C-alpha cells in the first residue's frame, strides 16, 4: 500500500532525515543519528532515486 503524504509532510520528513544523518556525521555518538544506509532507504521511500538521495546526503557546498 502506498502511503499518501502532503508536500509539507514529505519535506518535513526529508529535512529530519538530513538533519539526523548530518548530526551522526558531526557527532558520531549521538542517539538520534541515522547511518548512510538508513538515510538512503528513508529518502528512497519518499520517492527519490538513489542518485538523488546520495546528492542530498553530501555535505553542504558539495552539491
């Protein structure tokens, strides 16, 4: 079953994924971090391709 979300909900989820992934990179011991694989899976679940997800996970300034 496909879960329907509003654009605002999808954007909020994407921002949370990116925040948690980058937090894990900056502070490896934090409890709410996401690994690269977890972040990729969650971004792909939002409908992005793997390439788009990888680009989104790059540090700012490298996009």
